[in-house]
C-alpha cells in the first residue's frame, strides 16, 4: 500500500482466524451437501451459497476497509449473519427432519468437538481405533464430514459455525471501536488535505518545519489558526491537524513538545 495515500489500513484477511474458520465451513458444507442433500434441490444451493457468503464477505469487507469503515463493518456482519442466522438454521433443520439429535452445547461430544476445532490440528489426540472416523481439528474438518455419519457430521458443522459466529461478533465490535477512535476515510482524507495545504503554505513563506509543534494529545502535526470569536478573537494559536476528531491546541508561542499546552477543552 502506498503510504502517501490517505487510505485506511486494510487487507490481511487471510491471517484472520475468522476467515480460516469460515473458509473451512464453506469447503465442508460443499462436501456435506453433496453427501446428504439432493443436488438439484433448492436447499442444496442455498446452504452452499450461505457458506460462500460467510467467507467471501470477510474478504470483501477487508478490501472495502481502505475507503469505508462503514462498508467493512456491514460486510463483516453480513458474513456473520449468513453463517449463524441462515446456515446454522439449515443444519438444525437437517437434523430435525431426519429425527437425529441436536447435541446440547454442554454435551461431552459437543465439548470435545469444540475443543478440537479451536486448533488446526488438535494436540494429544488419543489413538483412533481402526474403522473409526476422527475429527482431528479444523484442518481435518472436510475429511471428517466426508466420512462421518450424518448426525456427527451435522453437529460438527453446528460447532464450527458457532465458533465462526463468535469470532465475527468480536471482529465487528473491534471494527466499531476502531471507527469511533480513529474515524473513517472521509475524515482521514480531510485531515491529509489540511496538512498538505499547511505544508505548501509553510514552504512558500520560508518557514522552518522544525518549528511546528506536535499535538499534545495525539502527536499529529499542528496548524496555525486564528481564533474567530470569544475573548481571544483574532489571537493566533496552534490547532491539531486532526481536528475535529482531536481538539488539542497550543499557544502560538509554543513550538516544542515540552512547552505548556492549552487543554483540549480550551478555546481561543
């Protein structure tokens, strides 16, 4: 990414645990549906598409983050909804319609599967008797779904989808906190433009950039401004280039990081 462009941090979704889990869900759902659901049925297509939506919206959200935090949050939540509000219900319906058990979340079998799915390859696995299908971890999910009995396969999918939904809920919450703390693309673009204009102005009047202080609150470069109203109307001062997200200010005579600064709530 070109650091000179005011794009927001984005990409790297391949390293997210939520993406890896969603990708495993998609691959395993294709195998599950081919085994147990009539290929020409609408349910087959809908389950596969819901699983695909879960993984693809994570990658699309990561790319959209460059210019829109709102789109990133929205697409990540679409991924969560596709898995937990749609695909999860289809797996439960599969079990109910066939008279198979939906394991309780605290059942020993469920707990064992949940623990193994936390790892790509679960550690300290017990020996597997000949002819027995064993879930070895997330990396072995597709192979397990391809061989396990339908009740075990469907309940394994319930476990892994619940894990993905949990990870995606946390991801959406973190994205929301980042937006509140740092703003979005439009705000960053405005700040970058204001700073660029300030640099051009300083260059044209021969001023020394080393004399320009940094904001005492966020560390960004400051801009010369003039108070337009109040008791200090007409008085020059330093204002943070990140305004309005940051309202740090200094007196016009302050040029070092160690000089006394006005409070963030102060006005000129």
